[in-house]
């Protein structure tokens, strides 16, 4: 499939149209979802989680992320403002 360059968006052809709910539309959605799962798999199990504090929730979120920095979470009591 050749690569084509366009000088502006107006020169591009419109995307292929699928009627909502048609079998072609459902196949395209399923393909998109499977590609998204491969590119960005879920890091946490689905469901509702309860934590005792915002700090505990932030630590759990950071530990579930694959590339999360392991620094401590920000101080939640300061409101994000620096004294000054």
C-alpha cells in the first residue's frame, strides 16, 4: 500500500463510511478494540477499589503502572501550593 502525502486536510479523501450497527461497523470496532488492547493493555483489574487515604490510592496507582516512577506521592495536605 503506497504512502500518500497531502498538503492540507482538505485534500484528503473522506474516511470510509460504515452505517452504525452494520456488521462492517461492528468488525471495525472489534478490530480497533483489539489493537488498543495490544498497544495499551490494562494495568489494573477492573472494579471499584477503596483506600483509606488519597496517598494510599496514589501509591496503588503508581505500583500498577508499568513505567511509573517510584518516587513518593506528592504531599496531599499542602493543596499543591508552595508557601511564599
